[in-house]
C-alpha cells in the first residue's frame, strides 16, 4: 500500500545547537519546512544543509506560529516537531505504517523528556502524549500564545515509539523559561475571565504532586523526577499568584 506523502514542519529561533539532530531523524520525510522568527546563529545554514525550505516569519505566538508553518507545507499530512526533538527509529517505522493505512486523521505519540541528564520514564515527564502527526484538513493548532495544542474532532490514533525531547538548556535557563510561561498563562487566564482564589495557591500544587509523583510514579525517576515535579508544583503556585496579582490590579 502506498504511503501518504508528509511534510515535517518546525518553528525555530536560534536553534542551531539542537536542529541538526532533529533533521537527521526525519530524512525519510517528503519535505521539511522550517519557519524561523529571526535567528542570528547557524539555524538557516543547517536547515538548508538538510534540504529544508526556510521561511522567515515574525513571531506570532506559539499556536499561530505553528499553524502558519503547517499552512506552508506542500502536503496535507504534517509532522510537527520542535527543534530540540527527534523521532526514534521505532517511531519512524510507526509513522510510515500509519501513513500506509490512513486509519485515522490524527495521531498522538509518547514523548520522553530528557531532564538533568536522564530521560524521564514516569510522572509528568512520560508518556507526555503529544498529538503531532495529522492531516491538516481535519486538524489545526490552537491560537494559544503558550501551551498550544492540536485541535481536531476526529478520532485519534496512537503511535508506538518515543518522540525524544532533548533540550540542551541548563537548569537556570529552564527556570527562566518556566517563569515566562507562567506569566503568559496567567495573562491568558485573566483575559479569558478566569479568576483565582487563595486556596488554589495550595491545592493546585498539592494535587499536582500527588497525581504525578505518587500515582504516576515520578519517584522512580530519582533526583531528576523529584526536581521536575517540584518545579511543576512551583509553576502551579506562581501561575495562580500572578493571576491574583492581575486581579488586584483591577
């Protein structure tokens, strides 16, 4: 059975350190599209080295930027990746098999996150289901400025094999990014009319800890698992604290 042609689409900004490994893992795709928002490193040179179409686009926000990239593809089937991700060999075979059957219009895959030197296999860090392969005629990215997601009304298939997330950032950089994300989340919640109560400052981190560290066995990932969930719980606290600060500014 003939495999549906598909495009790999990425958004980038100064991604030279991670991009090559990502593009090496998707050489069997029919097309690679890289949408860049102003890199001043070797991102463009690396993209062109692997035959990608390189498109410059001012930053629109995560969801709109990814949807813009999807719309630039020549094929309706798209695999959306971040520059610090790569597909495992098992996932590559699973993608090819799925596109040969076309049983679903969208597929999710387990993502394994590398944190503090190890791939997390439990808790919040795994399987971290990510819907990344889809027919753009039946799915699209949300317009969220942060924590964007793929929207579809179709039944979703599940692929085997891991999407490997191997960020090169150190812990300090990771914490800086989380601080920016919580600010964006709080602003989005406030704009949507959501309001926080003081009790959520305690309840949200506590529920998150019990869910992921206890019931989802994050404890089995050692120190990395403990630090990962601690930062996640802190993010829950800070997000609602920032939302309350916005409320007080009313």
